[in-house]
């Protein structure tokens, strides 16, 4: 029904030379982005927006990008996508897990528009999914953290107990443990993606209880500042480089680098070669970048970390390689076996050695 | 689980820091409400203060100038509320909420150029040997100056409301604006001053977040602190001492729950996360249950429109 | 010297004219803001105010206006009763969440059974949930004289924690591959709240909002309880003398506003939103407070105010993506609109006089 109405209005619009539709018909390729936070959040959305700008830079006049920030997940997201599709966007990136069902719903109404949904698992002919293997970066962080800690206590600020975050904790823990068998992880769940004051409090609490390395899976730089104030505490940048806190406390970082993927997909739509698929790239493909390892890290540790990075990038080593057991002592991966993507995607258990319960 | 890792002195010291932004904003709102004006725009004024302070501090390199700018920014936004509610006699509840909406928007607009910038550090006060005293040194003598300023402000407002003539007039305006007007006091002018003071304090609270607690600028960074400040004023039944208590209780619970989590206390996270709110309610119920019906301490004219009919 | 002189009676002309005047003033001030940001103010105003109603995609937006306005109106009508009586329920957001959780839980408990009775049961559970959550501040107020502003506000944060817990464990979709969020109720026919007429945006929540407006209108104008509410707000002492029980009035106001907020949550959950997720609530409960006052606490006014708010949301979103305006500019613009709407209301009850007072 809506398509018929759409065609009707398209004819009317051609007469009226409506600005939007005229552009949509034979101008540049219009690419839409739906962001979950403000582009100034300094983390998740910020990096997606950087990639949007990279797309503009790459294609110049041939693309027009539009975006909407701070779009709540649910009805508002559906409207935002519909609005973009109606006004002529041919490719829409929806950049948060919670947009999954809305993306599928809207995609069903606009079969000619391609959708790319970040971190989801539902696909259709015109909905592809993509995500990044951040856990690869966590492995490197874990290694450095294990080597650097003097108290053998590492603090971890989690947002919500979802597979993405749990995967990161496990990956970091496994590699910290390899580097330093005495290491112990203390996880604090902030129950927010973004609340700088609370993140600062969480970091302070961890530091005061003797954790001298802080990993974070929340987006603000507040934990970095708390660590800087405390002195002698190491941190890692999350989502973006947070280089302003280098060389101490920030000793390295995981950077989300969506630009190559976005450019590739935009090009595919231009060439008419776009197909729905599931992309899950890591360090190797450049979707996950490791920020510069600062001078605060001893040379040999840095060398080990870089070697680990190369091994992961080349595919020679998988961060989840057996033998590994689950927290309850049951077997998970046998010697030499690597975790399959299905298990990783829905990971809801800790590996052996981690203490505390996952709240789920 | 090992609770011995939580040091009481450290915990108390960090709760003082955590409570400071709420305390500053709540004390400002107290003065405003004492004059009979209910300004629900604390969140908007805080975040405006946060960005104004941040921008000023970055531009001048001086945190002190930053805090002054924050106070000015918060007060300016508050004056907008003043014009609406005092001159144009608009509804205070709605105007306050609109102020919050406007403040969050305008602050994000101003802040566009300040993302990812690091502000000049606000140093700890060097109190020399005092901060070396065991326990008390860490607890009382190792903070930045804003923490002490918050305490001094609380004391100052208490003295002002209780002992000064101007404070008496302010309270009179809040209790019965018609009577105060009949006695020849300029109700609107007094309320304007109180509103501006409230805005300035909220601005300071916001700047404490952006310049000291976090310190960085990100959109929406106050994340609801203004609402808590409003609740704390009610919690403190419009008395500075109790507001201090409330801010410390709330800040303390926030810090404590994170500490308990860090110490791996086997209690569901949601229970710990909601504990500051639940505990605040419980304490308020206990406090209010002990008193008779008549003793709602709210200023009688709170939220009422005043128009001097001539 | 400019001064205000109270009119003997509210001006009818200005009652109708002030919203128009406010919109015009907002267009000027907002246009200046947008021009400062380097956007064409005329195009921006057209995108925000004109396009959603009469533009080329209005066939879609008009329905969305109803979707957006329905929860606002439903909640605001409930709140307005309390605000008239001086009962301050600031926590509709929490009641909205708990209503959705209770209703959603009932629906999920039946999954995958089919039956006509499931949705009505969920509606009842949703209203009950909101009512229950509102009864906490209500009872604490009447029993212990605890300030209801504080309790209802803080309970919003508690409700948000319940929501997180529900999305992460209690009501988590067992087939969701470990991700947070419940099953999608909009895709479960017995529990869904679909568009009643395709393409119109009309769902049960919109119907409920209409009924609530009529109900409140009748209550306030034709019913004893409505009279008591107005009396208690305007003259509390007189109300007590005429036999109005303050406690019962407080409980009544909290009951109605809580239940309506719960209903709004349930309808939103089962229709437009679809599933319980960590970020299910988007602030309708708070925005509804503004809507209630913009509508001057009058049911019909609230209906119009809700639609106007919805228009600025939808037009604002469109302006964001078509003109590249930051979300912050839209928020500031909405703030301005509210300022002007509130400010010009003064003309209804007051005359502006120039020169010194005679007396």
C-alpha cells in the first residue's frame, strides 16, 4: 500500500520539483545513518560518525550522507529509518543492537533500500549485519594488563551483562592469566552505557580497593581521569583512542574503525554488487585497531603485545583457543580447539577462574 | 568476597567528592525554593554550567575562571526562567521542565567544539601536614577546594537563612508573598535574586562534574544529577544541614554500592544499583512518619504565582 | 513603564490566539538559531511545522503524529487531575515502565498460546502495574505524610533498574541468542497492539487516549469528584470543610494517573516498541508533565498540546536528517517553543498597560 502511495507522490513531486525527491531520483547516492547516542559522546557513536565523514571524504559529490543522532530504540527508530527511506536513502546503517527488529520491519516495507545493522543477528535479502571482533583487542589489553599489574588485581568496568561485554571480559582475563597466573579480575557493572560521574565512581572504587589496571567497557573518559588522579594506575582507551590521556594512565586502546567497511559497502551499492551478508571483522581486516602502546609499557611487553596482535591479525591465533573451561569447571574447548562464532555471539558465561556471577 | 578491602576513610572521602555536585545544586535550589519559587530546571542549569565552565576554563587555562563562568552561565539561564515565571507569570513546573530541555540542547550546541578536549587540572588544596594525619587526613584534608567551598556554602546559607535580616525577608517572601509585599518588600526582585543564586549554584555543580569529577565535556554528561539535587532538597525538608546529610547519604550509597560490587559482594547488581534511591525513600518515610501532619516544611508559597494587584 | 493589569475575566480571543502567537515567535527565534547554524531558516520551519502535516510524505507522518501523541496525552490527562488538586505525581515515567513490565509479563507468560482474552488481560495487568507503582507514593503520602514529589521521582530510577533486570534476565527472549530484550510482542498476534486501520497510526493506545480525554472532561465538568478536585486545588481549606477527604483525593489522583501511565506503557510496548529492552522508556512520562501544563490542565487543551509536542518531535527528526541539524538544536528549539507558549499565556489573564499605574 505504502509503495503505491509513494509512486503517486513521486509523480506529484516531480511536478513540484520537491527538493528531496529530486535529489533522490538521480543525484548522488543517499546514505543514511541512525545513531543511538549523540555524535559527541566521544565513544561508540562518535566513531560511527567518523566513519560517516570518511565515506563523504572518499566519495565526495557522489554521496550524500544524512544522519539522525540519539534515536531511541523502538518506535522512534522505525520512524527515523522510514523517514530516511522515504526521502530517498538507498543504504541505511543502523548502528545499535536495539535497532534489530525495527530494521527488519522497515526493510520489509522498502525492498529496494539496503540496510546494514550493527551487532545483530537477523538478516533478510536487504538487511545485512556487521560487527567487530573487539575481543581480539581485549586479548592484547589483557596481556599488557597482566604484565603491568603489581597488585595482581585488575578492575573491569562493564556496562550491561550482554554477550559483547562478557566476551571482552573473558578474552582479557584469559590473556592476563597467561601473562600472569596470579592475576585476579574484579568486575563492576555500571548498568549504564554512559554516565561519566558513575563511571568515575566505579573506577575510583576499584582503584581504592587495590586494582592498579582498569579496563572499561563504557564510553566516557571518566575512568581515565580517575586513574590519572590516583597515579600509578594503568588504563586503556575504549571505542576511541583517548590519546589525550597517554602515555599515562592510558597505555593503549581499542579503536572502532568502521570507515573501511562503510566505504566498501557504499561502493557495493553504487556498483550494484551489494548483497546481504554477515560481516564480523577484527584486527586483520582493520575494523578493530589497537591504539599506540605508550612509553609507559616496558619494551619487551610492548613487543609481546605487538607479536600477539600480528598473530591474531594473520589468523594464526584465535583468542579463544582451548583448553578452556567454563567458570563452573565444565569443559568448553578441548586442547587446540577454537570457539565457534555462534557460541561467541551469544556468550553468557565466564571462563574458569573469573569470580562473581554474571547478572543474568 | 573480601569486604576488608574497603577502607572507611577512603570511602568517606570519595563520598564527599561524589556528593559535591548534588550538594551545590541542591543548596542553590533550596534558596530558590525558600523564596517560594519551584525551579525544576536544575538539570538544565547544571549542564549549562558544565559547558560554560568547561569552555571558560579551556579558553583561559584557569579552572577558577571556569567556575566563575559556570556560575554566570547557570545564573543567566535561571534568569530566563525568572523572566518567564516572575514577569510573565508562567507556570513554574512547566517552565522549569522547558528550561531543562532548552539547557540540554543549548549546552550540546555550545559544546560542539569542546569534545575530546582536556581541561586544565583543578589541584588539590595543599594543606601540608594536615593531610598526613591518619584517617582524618585522607578524609578531611585532601580534597580540591570546591569540596570545601560546597561545605562553606552550606554553612553560609544556613547562617544567612537563620540569622540575617535578608534571609528573614527571603523566607517571608516564600511564606506569604502578599504579606511581604504589603510590608513593602520587592517580592519580584527578591525572587529574581534567589533564582539567579540557584542557577549559579547549579552551574557550579555542573562545572564540578565537567572540570573535576569526569573531567571532560560530553553531551548530556550530568545524566540526571539535577533531578537528584531536586529530590535532595525535599529530602532535607528545606534545611541546609539535612540537605548536606541527604547529599552525603545519596553520594555515599552510590559509592558504596560500587565498592561492594568491586569487592564481589554476592548481591544482584540491580538491587545494589537501586539501593541509593530506595534507601533515600526509606529514610524520608522514617523521618516524616515521626512528625505530625502539620509539619510539611515546604515554603507555603512554593510554586505559587505572585502578581501585585494595584 | 510596562505593567500588567489583571483582566476581570480571561480573554477568549487571546485564549485561542496565544498558541498561534507563540508558534510565530518561536519561528522567528528558532529561525535565527538555525540561521546561526548555517541552515536556511525557512526550509527548517517548513520541515518542522508544515511537512509532517501537509508535505509529500504526510501520509506517513500523520499516522506517526498519533503514535507519538497518544502516550503523551494518555499520561498527561491522568497527571492533570492530580495537578489540579495539588497532588504532584512527577513519576509517571516509572509507572509507565512498570505498567509495561506487568502487562508484558502476562503476555509472555501465555506465549505461544493464542486467544482473544490474552490482550485484554495484558491491558488490565498494565493498568494494575502502573496503579501499583503509583500507590507507593500515594500511600506513603497519606499514611506517613511523605513528600510525593520525591518518592514518585525516585521510584522512576528504581523502575529503570527493574526494567534492566527484566530485559537482561526475567523476561529475556530465550531465543534471543543471549542478547538482552524480551520476545517481540508486536510479532505475537494474541498479545500485539497493531494498527487498527493500516497506515493511520491508529492503535489501541490512541483510542484509549481519546477515551481518557472524554472521561476527564466529563469527570471535571459533570461529576462530584471533578468538583472536589478543582475545589481542593483552588481552596484546600474550603474543600476540607465541604467534606472532601484529602487522603482519598490523593489516592484517587494517584490511581488514575498511575493506571493511565501504565496503560500508555503497555500500549507502547505491544505496538510501536514491540519489546522490553533496557532503553524501553524514552521520557514520555516527563514530557507529559509539560503537555499537561501546556494544555492548561484541560483535557481538550492536553489533546492539542500533545499533538503539538508530537509535531515538534516528528518535524524535528525530519529536520535533523534532511537538513543535518544536530539533535541539540532541535531540543533547544523545543525548549524555545515551550518558553513562548508559557510566556504568551500571560495575555489571557492580563492586559498589558503602558505608563504609570493610576493608583
